[in-house]
């Protein structure tokens, strides 16, 4: 009876701490190489005074090189400040244990694209790809992320990552703090 109880307790605790299953938007191997990318995941959402902003993460593995793709979407009828990524751009992730992980932007300048929708809103979409530094995987797999700082060409912005939130956009629940703990294994 004790053994049965221990096995049941072990299986229950294992399911609580198990990593999330990988859901890929692309998984291709051909004569050129391999490319694998997870689906986009909402990390931050702000809606205030007619302005909206969203940040999405996606992990990718290109011929063995792991990267983090970040997509920023802003929506407003007012003027929106332009933030550009360049070769000096960086993404800083502060972990709950106090450590800071730095990701370097690939050498590709990007200031985004501005689109106007049929309701008169301007929508700015900006994307950047960041490379992981050697040794950062283990830290990210073991500690939640509490804050993200993005260093653009001319500006720096900070974002507090929530433990959990329900999106007004998708009506789904997201856990930004534990994104890397749950999904980093998908590109190892």
C-alpha cells in the first residue's frame, strides 16, 4: 500500500512540474539545413486610453543556432514613437534569483512597418531576432523571468513580466514568467 501511494504521489508531482508540449509553427529539414520555430506566445499586453501594445515571443532553432524572436505590435490613432533594432540592440532578462541574462540582436536593422486599418488605427509591427549567449540556457530553464529590458537604437524600455494574466486580445491565460522554463526544451 505504501508503494502504491508513493508511486501515485510521484506521478502526480511529475505532472505538476512537467514541461509544456512543443507546438511548432515551422519544423523543416531540407538540403539547405534545418529550421524549427515554436508558435508565438503573448508575453505582454497593455491597453490604455485607446492605445494597445502586445509583445510576442517565439523560439527558433536554425541549423543548431537557438534564437528568440520577439514581435512588438502597437495600435493607436495618435502618434507612435518609432523604436529601431540595430546591431547594438540587446534584450536583458532579469531572473527572480537576481541574475541577468543578455541576448544579442542579429546584425539586421529594423524599424518596423506601419499599417493603417479600416477603422483609422495605425498599427506598427516590429520584429527582432536575438541570440542566446553561451551558458544562459541552464539559468533560463531553472528560474522565472521577472523583468525584460529592450535596448533599441535610441531608447531603452522596461517591461515587468507577470506570473499570469488573461489576455483581452485572445481571452486565453498566459504565464510569461515561466515561458523559458516551459518551452526552452523545444529548441534544444
